[in-house]
C-alpha cells in the first residue's frame, strides 16, 4: 500500500496555504483528520500548513493559574 494520505484537520479554508494545491502537487490525497481516527496510508512526512491568524488559539499566559477562581 502506498502511503500517500495527508490527514489534516479541516475545514481547509482556515489555512493560509492552498492545501488542496499542495496535496495535488505532492501526489497526495487529503483527508479531514477530524472525521476519522484511522491513519492507514498516512504519508511519512506531511507538508506543512499554517493556520490563518484568526483561527490560531491564543497561547496561555505563562505562570497563570487557570484553576484559581476569579475574585
């Protein structure tokens, strides 16, 4: 079996890169990683894709006690 599947969390419009074009160029099949736990046929080194800024999660504050109730 050929390992040519790129499991990438969708939806794909959230990425800065044209992930569908990257997959086509690399000869990969792109599958939404959110819809399956199966990773059969996963490419060994998947391409890099960057989320658009508005879809990135904000990093937690260093040293913040997230379990501490607010006063």
